[in-house]
């Protein structure tokens, strides 16, 4: 199975121009290196705290309606 995948990948690479090959190579290097800095995991306690704070903001009226967000996006 891996051989078939390798062959298919190679066939696509052969079809790329020089600039595309450089771009794909950079992407592959990023994948292999792990994509850079790892984001620390959030604890369940912090997650629950964030949710509680978000709910409190909504209950206090601190939110945007869908129409407000659409207007803001058009202005941006």
C-alpha cells in the first residue's frame, strides 16, 4: 500500500513546475519539523472557566448579533 502511495505522490510531483516544487518542498519540511511551536494544552479547569466567562458575557449582553457581524465585515 505504501508503495502505491509513494508512486502516486511522485507522479504528482513530476507534474509541478519549479516554483510549485519549491513550495511543496517547504510545506513538507514544515510538516516534518512539526509545524513550529506547539500550543500548550488547556486544562479542563481552564476550559470550564473560559466557558463560564463566555456564558456570563452573553448573559450580560456583551455579544454581537449575526447582522452586526455582517455589517462589520462589510466595513472591514
